[in-house]
């Protein structure tokens, strides 16, 4: 019994030969023969169910052997169980440490792409802000073209109020029409550029939204993996989730995961580069259009100045001619008065001559003679009559000349009035209004 207790309490030692390899021992039950057999005896009923001492010892030996075998097997199992427990503990710890390490690496990868996404988001936001400022410049430039358009159309309408021969399609009108055509083309170009800019801003914002959604998803993934990385065997918020050890159908691979973010960044960079190119195009468009408009404005102003100079010169010459015509009218009026006076002065000599001739017709008889006096008197009447006729003819010419001079005076005065009206329109109305023409800075959208 003591030996049995020692075997049970002592530390089991590994067996070099397992109990299973010893084999089973054969037990033979002897037949009831010999001196003490009960064959044929009256005590057969008492001995039928009993064993012999040898059977009893053999049975005990079998029980001892079975006990030893079971204890040895139990010791082996206990040793192997402890070894397995230690191995599984080490394996579990290594696996858990490896998972924690991989979670850290995963967090590092997520942080890398988060940084790249954040950098691209900031770049896209900054670029979109710059592009929006360019759009504001375009809108200001487009609004600034309304004043030149109003000025040009007002100039054309004012010049339609020119009169007579001054209603001419001169270089000023040609330049004004060119200015109107240029303004219309510039407005169309600016409007198309504004529409293109709005579309690019929308695409930039769409790209930014995709980046922000990706960044938000990575932030959630980072928080989840960081929480998972902080879990350990002593954590209080761990529990069983039987159905969690599986791969989701919609899960991605590390390659597709990285490629997805890379594609988002590439698309955003592509839109950002398109935005940068568009901003450069807008600068060129605003620079070219403002220069073209100011250049055409200068051409119109030069044409106006030249036309006003020509109009002033023509008006001055007309006024000089009018002054000379007025002088001639005065002289002609004096000449007509002189001619009329000369004609009137011929009346008394005519009356004298005719009276003499009349009186001499009353001479009696032979005294009615065609003497030299008579001839001279008749000649005198003829001379006076011819003089009067010549004077009247000259008077008629003078009066006709006076009428022509008056007509010329009226035409000159009318022409001078037309020139004055044209000068007022070009110089006072048109050129004064053109001083309100926007500057290059305003046409470029900076004001």
C-alpha cells in the first residue's frame, strides 16, 4: 500500500517502454483435477463459483498490472498535455505577437496613405481656391467689357445723328465696328472660359470628395486596427465572436487596397494639373483680351482724333470761305447800288436829249433841218440808251452774282453747322464718353 502511495504522489518519470508495447499476459484457469477436486462429490454446488488461490493471485496481479499501466498512461498524458499546453501557449503568444506586429505594419501603411491623401487633399483645396480666384477674375473681366460695349454702341448711335454729307462711313466707324466685333468675341471667349472653369472646379471638388471619403475610411480603419493592436489577454472588452473567423466576400487584397488609393491620388493629381494648366490659360486669355481691347480702343481714339482734326480743318476753311463770301456779298451789294445809281443818273441826260429833240420837232418849215445838232442829239439818245442797257445788263449780272453768293453763303453756313454738329458728336459726345473706357487692370479682372 505504501509503494502504491509513493507511485501516486511522486513526480512521474517518462517510461522508456510504453505499457502498450508489453503485450497482454495470458491467464489460464486450471481445470478442477487433482486431490481436492469436487468432481462427483456432494459438495459440487459449493465449489462451482469459486476460484483457486492461484486464480486469486493471478487476478490480483492483473489488477496491479492494469493499475500500473493506467497510471503510467496517465502520467504520459499529463506530461504530453503540459508540453502541448506550453507549446500551444508559446505558439499562441508568437501568433498574437505576430498579429500585433502586422497590425502595427498595417497601421503604418494606413498612416502613409493617409498622409499622401491629406497632402493631395490640401493641394487640391489650394488649387481649387486659386482656380476660383481666376474664375472671379474672369467674371470681373466679363462684367468690365459691358462698359466698352455700351461706349462703342453709344458712339455708333450718336454718329448716326450726323447730317448730310458728314454721314460717311469713315475710318472712325470702321474702327468702332471692329471694336464691337472684338468685344463680342471677347465676351464669348470669356464666357466659354468661365464655363470651362466652373466644370474644372466641379471636377476638382469631386476628386477632393473621393480623396476625403478614402481618407475617412482609412481613419476608421486606423482607429479599428489601433484598437485591435491595443487588445491583449488582460483586456476587459474581449469576447467570443464565433462567426468572425472568415473572409468577407467584398474584401479587398493589399494590392487592390493600395491600388485604389493610388488611383484616387492619380486622378486627383490629373485634375490638379488640368486646373494648373487652365489657370495658366486664363492668365493668357485675360492678358491677350485686355491688350487687344486697349489696343483697339487706342485705334478708335486715334481715328476720332484724326477725324476731329480733319473736321476742324474743314470747318475752319469753310468759315474762311464764308468770311470771303460775306465780303463779296457786301462788295456786290455796293456794286449793285452803284449800278442802280448810275442808271438813275442817266435819266436826266436822257430827258434832256429827248426834250431837245422834242422841242426841235416844232421848228417851222425848212428850219426842220437834219443839222449836225439833230444828228448829235439822236446819237446822244442812242448812246445814253446803250449805256443804260449796258448798266442794266451789268446790274442783272451783279444781282445774279449776289444771289449766287447768298446761296453759297447759306450753303456754307449750313455746312459749317453740319460740321459743328459732327464735331460736337465726335468730340463732345463720343470722345468724352470714351474717357470712361476701363483700364487694362480692370479688363484683366483685378478690379
